[in-house]
C-alpha cells in the first residue's frame, strides 16, 4: 500500500484526480507522522488536526464532484510561525508576543494557498523573530535535525525543513532574510527556494525590509514550481510586490540545462573554507550539469564578503522588531537577539545608508556577472549540520551565525532567486546542498536547473 507521507504534492493531486486515495486519507497520514516525529524533532509550534481534517473533508467532497477549487486542493501544507494564519496565533518564536486574538487575517502567501484548497496541518518552529540561522527559541525550545537529532535543523525555517524531510506535509512556507529557507533545507536534505524579492508578496512588511523573502520548501523542484505558481501572485497589501509572473514555473521546468552558461564558484574566489565532503558532493553535481549539456566554467563573482553591510541592515531590523517592547518584555528575549538589538540601535541613518550603498554596488556587480552567465552554482553552506542548540559550531571561532553562512546572505542583499538542492551526504550521513543562483526575475532558470538534477537522479536525500 502506498505510504501517502512519501508522496509529493504533484503526486497527491494526481492521485486525488484518479480517485486512488483521498485528501482525508492523506491528511490523516500526515498528521499521524507529525505527531510521531514531534517529541524527538520539535518541528511544530502547534498542530491543527481537527481544522485540517475538516478542510480535507471539504476538499474530498470537491474532488468527488470533479470540482477542485484550485491547484493544491486537499494537499497538506505547513506554515512557518512568522506568517499570519487566520484563526491561529502567530507568536514568531517569542514569549513577548501575546497569543490573544483576534487572528483574523492571512498573510498573502497563506491566503493564496487557502484559495487553492490547501490543508493547513500546523505552524512550524522558528527562532525568535527569525533572527538567526538555527532554530531554537525561548518559546518553543530546540528544533532538531531529522538525520541526527543531536544536530541542528538549521534556521530560521528549521521546523518547516524538518517537517518536509520527515513526511509531515510535502509543502511548507518558509521565510528567508539571510538564508533562512536555504540553510535548513540544506541541513535537512530538502529543496528550498528563495524567489526573486517581491515574487511572493509579504504582509505585514518585515522590519528586516527588502532582505526578507517568502519561499517554498518542498521534496523537489517540481513541487516548488507548483507552489510558486500559486503563491507568487500579486497582493495589494504589499506595495513592493512584483506584477504577475511572466508564465507558469511548472511549465518552464522541462527546459533542461542544455546550452545554459553556468559559473561554478567552489569558494567565492578562495574567500570560504569548504569542508572536503561538501566540496566533493557539490563538484559532482556540477559535473552532472555539464553532462546534461550546460556549459560549465569555474568562475567567481566579483565581490568581497558583504557581511558588515548585511549586519548593519540585519541588526537594525532586529532593533526595529522589538522597539515597541517594554523593558520587562525585553528580558524575555533570546540573549543573542538582545545583543544584536543593542548593536542595531547604535547604528546611525548614515551607517544604514552606507550599507545600502554596498548593497547597490553588489547588485550592480551581480547584474554584470549574469550578462556572461545564466547561473551561478556554489555550495549552499561550507559545512553540514552541527550540534543542536548552538548558534555557531563549537570551536569554529565565529561570533554570529553569518560566520558559517557566507554563500547565502549575499543574495538576499541582491534580491536574486536562489535555491538549494540536496546532492549527497557526508560520512556522518548529513545532507549536503548545492546552491543555484540566477539573475533577478529568472526564477524559472533556477527551478529548471534544479529539476534537471532531480530528473537525472543527482538530487535528493531522505531522513525517513
């Protein structure tokens, strides 16, 4: 008998259409899996079983009539506890946020999923206000890696990544301000996409400004394309949202990589020390792209590490997030968050604008780079998952999470689409991810290349 928790969203919809199984059966299976994994992995802030089953029953009736209400009717999804979800508290990983309602509004991406009939099975964990690259918080504790619970799931969308990896829903909504979709997706061995900024509308606006993206976390690129087709549509509440997509991302998947110009940068020009097991897995994935017809050149983008500018923007955003809190409430915050809030509050407007200048120059350089190359391929991270409950690996010498994520945050600064694809494991069985980046608005190329790796059998890991 088919294990419904093993199926992708595309496969679930096909099964519903053929009458092979129902949304209620799939939702029950996902909820059972979620309840089973929760004590060890801690992927969820809350599960919403009764509501999910009610939504699934309505979806089942629509399929029985041959009238599905959308492209994801009856598909179980999870939502990171940063994004507003009607009828459920959104506590953002913080004890300083009151659970008292009313919670009457959906974020744009959640609203689009609801319109297409998605079944909401729960809210996934996040560090407080999504501030760091691992997932632990004073509110919900530590989220652990599906491949080794002693290791971190990454963050800040760690609960979302762990849920997808363990079969607790094929689709998850995450957010990414400096790598928060790609980091946990890489550590947990799933697919994660940070779309071009504005492709998925965001409301309320993030205090982290235009660094903050919303993106899909899924089993594979095909599910992400389907999800982006649904959530990547305009919403009047986000003044910075892009207009309608130029076409279907699902339909664009079949283009393959033949003829694409791919720049392979193994270490950003020697700026990053990458573990040998990671470097080897990434190189093999790049070689597979070449075998599939891409023109691969080893080439580095022309920039130095923009971490200081990123910190100015990120820490200032953190200070803004908690600005309204009273002194007593601030004492409830994660100590690391309190530290960066203090640093952010000391930056001047001129400091902030100087960081914006660095960002604009980085964007110019990457725009020029993509005149010569369709895609940039790098490791997603230079390491695999480290001990749970720590912001940085023990003995690494890093002060903040950005010290071990040098491949991710530059592309939040530039607003480019970037994904991570699982391409192997290290000697401890921990997943390795390859990052694929394209010019702004070329999300289709990122998804095409990722899909080509999946189709060629060069992508995918499983923790189940």
